[in-house]
């Protein structure tokens, strides 16, 4: 078991909080990016559907093909968003773990020396 000092535990908690704070901004940016790219993909598909000729099925197929790159970009943005969410969840779990370590360090320091009295 690796013994922690109060300073190292506090430093770890501060680092986790700082990264989580940046993560909140990253989450917002990822959500905005996904919304923009999804909207762009839908616009491309709708405009392509309106401008295509042929049967309804043919027009839908052409529209989907023309919007496929934009849809892929939106799907990648969704994956990025999910990664940010996962990272924030991991940070939360890591913070809880370090807080438990902090309680253990506190108990160790409180009980240290009691047997010597």
C-alpha cells in the first residue's frame, strides 16, 4: 500500500477538480459541435432531397449519399461528446476514491501515537 500524505491527497483532489472544471467546458463545446454538425447534415440532406429528380426512393437515396460525409462528421462529434461524458464520470469516481483515501489518511494521523500513551 502506498502511504499518502495529507498534502499529496489535497494536491490530487485539486488536480481532479481543475480537470473536471475544464471538462465542463469541453462538454459544452462538444454538445455545441454535435448540434451544429447534426443540423448541417440535416440541411444537406433536405436540400439534396428537394433538388434531386426521380422517384421518391431515388431522391431519398441521392439525398442520403450527399449528406453521408456530414452525417459521418456528426457521428464522430457524438463519439467525442460521449468520450467527454465518460471522462467526467471517471473523474467523479476518481474524486470519490481520493476522498476515501483522504478519510483513511485522516484516521491514520488521528490514531498514530495512541498506543504510545
